[in-house]
């Protein structure tokens, strides 16, 4: 550097230079921390409460996730039609009220009531997921999307780890405290979201409000799917999470059962918290490694494929071992692969999709992966209750994930070949 020349000022971090992104980030921190604390409490209540067992645990997991699939079409259209800020605020407030009802049901010890309320709360939460993804397009620039997704994923992972660990501690004294903190977290989330500006999709004004949006669900979702179907790289991003979540469904059920059976941390609650904490730490580090590899020149789809196979290998190892240290190590690597797969595919959807489609394509992504996760959770539970071997759930999920990954590769190759053949037809450019 020449004498007297000034050293360039370092670029502020994304959270410092994008205040609206910071508000979204803070709202997610408090909401996620409460969610994961209460998830531990509810899972343990399902295993040990009146009417509990492995199938009851699977039903809680399904109740937590299935609404994402059921309401994904509506959620995607609402995210692309309505003000995304208002959607996030309204759903957070309603989820807080339902969490209070869960608290009452847990105090009464009613597992069926908790299952119903988990489903209801998750149904409301499903309406916010595409908006959460789409809102990033409003608060950061396009070349910042990968960094923003990495921050969001790392935050999810840290809150997952902390929430699971703290939830394990609190759940040892009963579920009420964790659910009370979760209810309060939704109120604080609303406070942070309140300062955001209106966020309506480009080219999609909120004409006609909610009624018009709901009336257009079928046609709007079909248009979004057609857009991805005609673009194999985007289709690849939309389908990339599904094989991993098929594998995760059975493996997560196995993780809960192992924690209750081995209790190597002293109690089942603490063991579940520790295992999920370690896996959560992996889901935070994995995306950072994946982003670093992409920035060094590795293609995003190759990195996502590698992440999927790291997840598959880890679940196989988790199904085989029962040594506490080995379980912790494998859970960490499992999180690395699963977290990297999530962030890399989400960033690709946001990068390759026009703003008018990003909410609906995120909803399609959530719908397919959630159906897969729920299917292997329930299938794994039924299999475990029939054969009495917890590892059967892990192997069922893993087999489904590998088969799905192979099928997705086959579909993508066929689509690419078909589009190439169409482009070579005489007069194709004129149509």
C-alpha cells in the first residue's frame, strides 16, 4: 500500500447494514428459542403421559409438521398476494394464543388435547413459512441472499441447540414453564416485526385481499409449478430437501426413543436435549461450510448433493450405534449435512425464482418435504411397535430417502433431455 494511502473501511456486517433484516432476525431468535424449549416438553409428555408411547410421539411430530403440507398451497399464494409483514405479525399473535391453550392442556396432563393444539398452532405457523422465505427478497440485495440464508440457518441452529438444551432442563420440572416462555416469545416477536415496512411481492399487488387470494390458490400454484418444471435447475432446488427429510423423519423418531431408553445424561429429558443440541450445532456449522465451498467455486447443486449423502451416511451410523460418545459425534455430522442441504437449496430457490413466484415455490418445497417427513415418522412408529426394534425407524427413513434421491435425479435428467430436444426442433425459437 503506498505511503499515506488510507486503508479501505471494512464493510459492515449484513445485520448492521440492513436494519430491516435485523428486525426479521431478532423476531426469529425469540420465537425459535421458545418453540424448541416447548418441543422438548411436548415430546416427553407424549412419550410418558396418559395415552403416550412411540406412536403418540410420532403423532406429535406429525401434528407439528403436517399442517405445513396441508396449508402450503394457501400459504404460498397468500405470501405472493398479500402484505408479507402483516401476515407474519398476524400469525405470530395467533400462535401465541394457541400456545397458552397448550399450556393449560399440558398442566391437565391431556396428551390428546396437546396433540390437537400442536396441530392447530402448526397450521397457523404453516401460513407464515413461505412469507418468512420471501421476505428476505425485501430486506437484502440479491447478492446478499446466500449470506442472509446462512445467517438465518445458523440462527435457527443456535436457537435449536440452546432451546433443546434449556428445554431439557426445564422439562425435568414439567412442561408448563417451557410453554409459558414459548407463549411470551411470540409476543416479543410481534414487537420486532411491527417496525417493518409493507412488503408486497413485485408485480403482485394485494388486489381483492384475502378472499381473492384464496380463490386463486389452485391456478396460482399450478403456474408456479409449471415455471419450475420448465427450468430443471430451479426444479432441482425445489426438490432438493425432500430426500433428506424422508430420511430425517424416521431418524428423528429414533433419536427421541434412544434418548428415553438410554438416558445417558441422567434423564430422558436431558439426554434428548443434549442430542438435539449437538445436532442443532451441526445444522449451524454445515451451512457455513457449504457457503464457503460454493464461494470457492463448487457448484451449488454439487454441494447440496454432497450434503444429502453426508446426512444419509450419518443416519445409517446413528441407527447402528448405541455408545453415547458415538451418538453425539454422529448427531453432529448429521446436522452438518442436513443444515447445508437446507440453506443451499433455499438460496437457490430465492436466486432462481422471480419475486412473483418465490412464495409459492417455497410453499411447494415445504409441502413435499413435509409429506415425506411425516410419512416416515408414522411409518417408522408403526414399524417399531410391530417389531420392537427402534432402529427400524431409522432404516425405513434412510431407505425412503435414498430411493427418493435416485428418483429426483432421474426426473431431472429426463426433464433436461426433453427441454433440450424441444429446443432443437425446427421453429422452436419462434414459438
